[in-house]
C-alpha cells in the first residue's frame, strides 16, 4: 500500500536536517536566542504535497502560493489519511473493516456495499453501540443482526471475500459498485499531488513541526507490484 516514491532530495536535505535539529533543540527547551514558537496561520493551513521523503515532506502552503514548506510530523502528531482504494486491494492479507448482516446460523445475508482499509487494527466482531461484547456468542451462536467485522482477508474468489476475525470466519460478496474506502493514520501512502491540511508550529517560516496532518489522496491506493513482475514496455512514440 506504499505510494511513497521519493525523488532525489539532495537539493533540500540540508534544510530538512537543519529543521530537525532546531526542533530537537527546541523540544529540550533550548530555543535560539530571541526566537519563540509561532502557530501556522489558519489561512495557510491547506496545501498540496510537492514531495515526500524519509521522515518529512515538502508542502506548498497555501495551495495556490509559491511558498514550499519542509514539514516534519511531531512525535505525537494526529494523522488521518483518506481516499479510495482500487478493486485490486481486495486481496489476501489486507486488513479490512466491513458491516455485515448475519443470520442465526452465522451466514452473511447481503452483499457488502462498503469496505474500509484502515491499514491495521484489532480483529473483532462487534455489535454497533455495544462494542466487542455485543458480538459474543450466546449458547453456541450469535444473535442475528448487523455487526462490524474487522480482520484479515484470507481468500478472494471473484466477488466473494473470506475474512478471518479472531476465531470467526465470514464469507461474503462485495457488490460491484461497492465503495472501497481508505481511512488510516499511515503516512506511507501519501505522495506528491495529495491535498493536505496542517496544524503546527514553527520557529522560522518554511520549516514546520506538524501536530495535525489530514491528507486526501489524489489517486486510488493500489497494492505494490508483485516481485518479479515485468514492467509494461513503453510504446513507440
């Protein structure tokens, strides 16, 4: 699920290292003489990602301006990455969250119309409003109803998906027009062209420590190419 394909960073690596050193010193209470933290103004918080690299990114803030900031997430930053996933993401070992209508025998009765990819999580079967406790089996079986099921995909055959949620296994059909949603704290998915909204602080402009990062992905998330797969040949111009 990684969309981070870095470009050469030599032209701004020095800025990044300097930014990280200043932030680290400030965290120890060693602010440079005469400097103090400033909050990113509200009108400058929405931008577009220009480039992504290890531990930081470059962001044009605001989106229409020419100002490009080096952004370093704070250690406790709140991150939300949202977007859509390609149909190819329905494959074994992907962690998903779905809402299932289950009958008294434990079988799913209706096709799924939305699949969420949170990146990771705890496998469970939970009744809405009751949590995992609402999904406990009663005398050998679970009451019929709607349950939120999270777990790893074990098998995919055509539109039929099998998910393992703890000791439970569910087989269900994913509708052709189902929404495939990405909602994760994984910054590894972001790339150039994605919209971003930031909150944070800085000691000098263009070098930001971000405390909140909200990213909207510009492209559908797709699984990485399989090892050994051949790249498509370029067509003659």
